[in-house]
C-alpha cells in the first residue's frame, strides 16, 4: 500500500491548481492559499529541512497554536520521511524540554514570541536540540545566533540545489504505508501532564484505510 501523505499535496494540486486549499486570517481579512501555492511552499520547506540536516525517520517538534505553517511543516516532514511531533501551544518550559528530549528532536518550530522565549529556556535542558525556527518574525535574543524565522527558512529552501531536490524526491519515493505519521503526547489526569506521558503513532496506512470508507476528496470539494 502506498504512503498517501507524501503524494497528497501534489495530487490535489494537479487536480485543483489555483483553487483554494485553505484560508488564513491576516488582520481582519481571510486570505486564500491555492493548492499550487501550498505545493510550492511544502516543497521549499522540505528542501530547507534537508539542507539543515533533517534525515529520514528523524522526529521534528512543533510548538505553536494552530496556523498554516504547521500544515506546511507537517507535509514537508512527510516528504523527508521525518515525523512531526506536536507540542501543545501553552506548554511550560519543562514540558517542552521533556518532549524534545524524549523524542530526540534536533529541530523545533515555534509560533510566537512567547513560545520562542520558552524554547530558548528549554534549549538549556535539551542537549540534542540545535535549531529553532519561529513562524512569527520575532526579535531574537542578543545572544541567539542560530534561530531562523520561517521566512528565512523558506529563503534557504529556495536556494536548494538540484541534488537537494533529488534527495527529497528519493526520500519520498521510499515512503511506505507503515511509516509513522505523527507522535502525540497525552496528558491523562496527572498533575504534571508529562510525568506519565505516552505517544501514539498513527501510520500512513491508517489514512489510506480511511479513504476507502469516506469520500475524502470528492470532485467538487478541494479541502481535506
């Protein structure tokens, strides 16, 4: 069974092109992003991940409230056969550090300035964490020489060589239905939610099975 996640965006872009994949709020207005734009952004971020050293089967962490950059980062990870690990947006320094260390992540995406500050504190507890990417254009701490904004990260991907593009394509081609799609840490009822945290790895094949039972992509509906 094929891995549907690595080909989902490109397949939808081939069908729907300039039709809206999603809307996001900018100020007081909802702005559209087409399937072709989503494909281009995903491909660019996938290359940026390869450039900074993301490897197949790596776990990458995302610490942010809901926003389009999470979707792009998730599918860029799938293109590299990496696994996105979400961290709840109001997590504490200790909670962020626990998840980053437990899953062995070297890359952490954060949303806003508050989450950036938490990430900066958590880095002191996370010996493997080497790169933070901020979705917002936050002002870096004076002693921070490594953090990149998402805009800078995209610019890095835009400069990707043919070899980089070929490597990402090769990784995608090796994806299988048994690849882990995501890792989710749950809270249970403990006072400190991660003392007894667990992870649940749904696999790409679960998404394919779901498609067999519901009309996930009807011809007249571009959204997923």
